[in-house]
């Protein structure tokens, strides 16, 4: 932590001490009143044998938390990143999270909003509305929350309707890294004696954090990472009797933004070729300055998101048990354009209309719970049905063919691709295998502008899951509890791969001459390479490499020959057992074993490598269902010891945890600069310790201090060499995006003015140690340790009818990268998605 950061914290502490006599008069505050629903029933936070941290409405408001990415600043052990669009948001807890943007990969950290799980982290990204509380549960939560919670849960509770009328509105203006504004408001109240409602709406706009060099276009938008959305949600509560209530809700969100271009982090030797085609299209080695926030993008990064859904909740209290039923139906869609080469040359891109992901999901949960003098019990069932459709079309621009030619020839020829393709066509004809209709290719015709999978690929995946679970607590003695649970989950998935034709004439020559499998080891291919080597003067091995390079996955017509459907069914058990003992009223210790899992799935992409092996297209052509798209479920066994304590008349909460989680078939989707491929690492683990504290001092009733420290050593097990460099580099290494140390904290003070008005001062911050931000752990992607601080000061009228707050985020304008990645098709070059710069603003709130 720098001297200026320490000075800020010291000044805040000194101000608190000097104003202690003017503290707001409040009732005695204790940590005993904090309740959580970590076990799907309301319990005191210090009574639950779970590593859970709760954040109430006041702290969330002061910290400016409106989406899950904001939560990372105040939550220890939490890391949230996003990449090529806001849907590609990934949450990690204790170093564990899904790696890669493929929608076929499900989440390691579950996100639950008002009892409804969201199937991917990105689907839950957005304005969360009026928050009641957020709970972060660390470690596997597979017993009560099911699959895809192998690292933990973010449990979000929004405000429910109230019978007492209330209304609020807020207006915000912001500046700094980008100018913006926002409006939000809500109303709640009783419609009749037994019907209440709540409505909320918000709209926000913000300029982009990045300036765009568009070169010759066709992009015209000169900003990137902007914000433009609106959201609406409504709830109606029916209290049908003293024992029966029904809550119905609906929400809708629309986003129309530009996101996300990525500046040059490191430029390699290929930068000279890029600049030879379009001067200035990529920074030359030594001139990179990613935090100037100027990006090169000649193609649009349009992002359009639509997210809406309906849900209902029934609560029925019988004499000896309670029934809860939660059902939902949701739809999510994203369209995103991309300048896929991340330079100013027109090489490779995606159009928003052809690059879409759509989710439609239905969920149903029913559970019965009850209690006797020494036994709390719960049984339930959960069903989900999801349909996922991904459409993808990667297109080439006018510069791709000459770029690839210059790359293949070491910068000496811009026509290498067509020259060798023409020679290959002639040799194939001489060997008695003429390419139909082939008369030779002119420069620019080998991989012409608009080529590759112009018709687009469509991946459709259907998934059904049914589980039954039980979760129980047996109070063995007055001070000792045994908590145990079990869940059986049955999942069926089916995926249809519908690949479009690829318009790449140069590749078509190679696929015809060697065979559509492009297998250079066959006798036919060896003879062809030998003759072509004599004709071209190039070694056979170099020609095979050039043929492979000409026929990148998006160029291959072989995919359109293997349209097919695959399916699988898996049955998994997850569960937990925990023994807790309360030594005194203020000290609880527990030990827990839990098992969780993340569902298997399909790699919904074109790829020529699966795990450590190249795809054998000869076998796949004979039997398309052998295309190795499926990957195994990921399982985890976790052990945790926790000590929960209270001090100073229950005004201090101090909790300590030790943990270890061992993973089997850890799912990884990595990018090697050309394409993504899915790998299951045999073993991985995370282990470490945590401490968290909450202080509500009696002598300073306006002060609240909350914070925590996490040490997590998350690493891949050592494994035998596979022969694939990007995989072998992971053996025994720490996970990407997994700093070993996380420290976070928040300090809030409220005081009185003599005229009855109150004032607020709030500071929160986060420090994380060094981490590698790339899935393949290249050294160029290392992010050094950094700290982020946010602050807020405000005044509130005596009758609390209005408040005015001045706030700042990333107060010291810390520069850091979220995710680093290989520059596509540019060996030795790297780009990065950046964290947000400093912003500040003014918020006016009105209440009734």
C-alpha cells in the first residue's frame, strides 16, 4: 500500500475520532441481528457453519454496488472480470472460476437472485435494482444450490413489496474517465389490505472509457466501453391468509452499447507486418501504452442485450412444516460485434447480427422444511430446462490474405497464400486429382474479403436437469450440532452442430488435394507434399504447416460435412457433513466436508484440437458423433474449518476459516492465438485461509467497519507432458486470475449537524497481489499487485426527505488489466481488457 493510500486511511480514522461526540443517536447495534439465508432458511450469521459474508442495503449503497462486478471491491476472495462483451463476465471465489468465454461452459460460481439461479455469470450482470442484501458463500454449495456452484454462491436478495407507502428517486451525473448520467426510482405500498406492490425503473448513459482509432472503417463510433441501458421490474405480493402468501415478479432490461475493444499490451514482430498493410494499425514494439486508453478498431463492437423474465414464489406455513415453491421463466439474448484481430487493419471480424447467444430457461423448486426440539429438516426438488442457441460467423477483411502471406513468408511476399495454393492445384492435377473448376487464383482471391464461414454456424443445446435434495441439522446437545445433506442430480444434454460452408478458395484447394480431413500423414498426402516440395523448393514439413495455416478452423469446409447431434446423460451426487460446537455464546467452531460438481457439456465452437490431441477428421467424417465436443463434469471435494467469534458485547464479529478444495477434471477453455480449445486438467486445488471482521463500536454509534483478508493458493496439479505447449505450461502452476492475497475493507461514519441534518463519510478499498491474467500463463499477461479505493461523502436532511452525495470510484486512477490474451494470428503480440479508470459524480436522492 502506498504512502498516499495509508495517509487517506489515517485521515479517515482521525476524522472519525474527532467527530465522535457528534455521532448519530442510534439504538445499540450488535452483530447478532444479522440474518442470512445461506441454508435457505433465516438464521443468524454466526450460527451457520458456512463461510458466508453478508452485505446489507446501507453498505451496498455506500459502496455503489449496482452489479456483481462492483461487489468485488468489498468482498474478500472475490474476483470478477469481463472480456469481449458484458455477457462474458466471470466470477471467481478463492481463485476458482470458469475459464473461457464459451457458452457451453457453465459457471463455477453460482449467482442466485431472489431464489432463482442464473445459468451463467454474464446473464446475471446488470443493474440489480433495489437491494436488500447480498450474501457471498465461499466453497462448494452443491447440496442446497445444485450444480455449477463448485466454488461458491452469490446470493442476491432484492427488496420485497411493503404495505407502508414509500417512494424514492435519484439523479446522478458523473465525470472523470467518462461523462454520464442516470435516473432511477421506485415506489411501494399496499393496494388493498392484503395486496402490496413494488415498482422500480432505471436508465443510465455514459460515454466510453476508450477512444477508438477507426482508420478506414466501416466503424464510425469513436468511443468504446460506453453505457446505455434501461431496466424495469415489478412485484406484487398477495397475502392470501396469515399462513399463505404469493409473490409474483417480472423484470426487463435492455442494453445498447459498444464493448469491448482491447488495446495493445505488447507488440511482437508481426506488428511490422500489420503496419506495412495499414500504417499505425498496431503500436510498434516499445510504443505500447494501453492505459492511454486508445484502441485500434476499424470494425464495430456493437453490444445489444435483452434480458427479461417472470417468477413466482409461494410460501405456505402448515402446522408442522413450511412449503416454499419458486418458479421462473427467463430469456436472455446478446448480439455483439467484434474487431477480432484487435488492430486497425481489416483482417478478421464478427458482425453483431451474426454473432449471437440466446438462452431460454425455466426453473422450478419446491421444498418442505420443519423443525422439532432438536432436529431441523428440509427436503426438496429442483428442475431446470434450458435451451441455448449460439450463432457465429467469423468473416475476413481485405487485409487478411496479404497479412497471412507476409506472415508465412517472413515479410517477403504478400501473395504467398495464392502462390502456393496455385502450385498445389497444379500438382494435384498432375497427380490425377484435379480441383474441379480450378483455373488459378489471383492475389486477393485465396481468402477474399467476406470469406470464411459466411453462412454462419449454429449451435443448439438443450439441457434438462432434475435433482432431489435434503438438508438437515441435528442438535446433538445444547452446544453441538450435526448438519448433513445430500443431493442427487440427473442432467441430460443434447447439442446440434450446424456448420455453414466456408468460402475460402485457397483452403478448398488444400482440402481437395490432401483430402477433407487435411491429414498430412496419409500416403496420398505424403506423395502430394513430395511433388509440391520439388515444384516450390520448400520442405514438405513447411508446406504441411502452410497448408494448416491456410486452413484455419473457420476456413475448413470439412465442418459442413459433419453436421450432427450429440447427447449425454450424467448422474451426480453432491452433499455435505458438518459438525459445529458452540464453546460459549460468543464462540462457534465447525468442521465441514462438502462435495460439489459442475456439469459437463459441449464445446460450442469450431476447433481442430480437443484437449491435448488434434481432431482426427478422418474418423469424424466416418462417424460425426466422434467429434470430440463433449467434456466431462468437474467435481470437487472440499474441507473447511471455521471459527466464528463475537466480542465487546457482540459489537465485533471476527471469523476465521481454513480451507482446501481438490478438483477432478477441472474444465479449462484456453485461447492459443488462433482458436479456443477445451481441456480438462486431471487435478487442481485451492487451499488457504480467511479472516473477516465487522465492528459496530458502542462508543461510536455512527461508525461501521467491515473487511477481510483471503489467502488462496489455487494451482493445477503436476501432470505428465502432453505435447501441447499451451497445456503443458499449466503443469504445477497457479491458476490465472488468481492472486494469492485479497484484502478488502469498508469504513462508514454517519454524524449529526446542529440543525438536525446528518452527514456521511464512506471509504472502501481492495488490494490484491500479483496475478497472471491469461489462461495460458504467458509472462506478458502478469498484472502486478494493485489497490482500488472508492469513496463517498454526503448530507441528508433532518426529515430524510433528500440527500446529496459526492462519490468517486478508483480514486487514485489505478491502472490495471482485467484479462490479457494473445493477439489473434499475431505471434508474440498481446492485447488486454482493462479495468475502469477513475470516475466521480454527484447523486441527489429524494424519498417520501
